[in-house]
C-alpha cells in the first residue's frame, strides 16, 4: 500500500541506516512509500516493524534535546500517516 509521509524523519532513518520502505515517488516535502516492500534482504514486515519502532521512539521525545524536536514531530506525523497510535505528546 502506498502512503504519503514527511521527508524529515525518513531522511534521518537513512542517515542512521535504519530499515526503510521503498520510495515510490516524492514531492518537495513528502515521500510516497510502499508499505508492502522490504528493504534489501529484509521482508516488508521486518522493514515496517523497524521503521515504526523508530518512529514511536522519536515521537515519544522523552530525553531528547531541542535540536531533534523537528524530527520528533515528523516521526509523529509519520505514525499518523501510517495509521499508528501516536504518543499523547502529539495528539491526533
């Protein structure tokens, strides 16, 4: 399934070598990702599990410095776009 997510969190995942779903197309500030595609040898389930787990970690934002606040907000927006539960810090 194709989902539109913000670029900022996705790009941070690339920088940290996290498993990420495949990009189908992009706009200035969003990627359209394929949630049914894996990353290299990883299955789609493993890829999305890793990606969502990291998004939840950042969206919780406990103990992060202010310089990553934008990434934390982008992670919360990514969770919303994927239909996942977002921590109370960023209500839906």
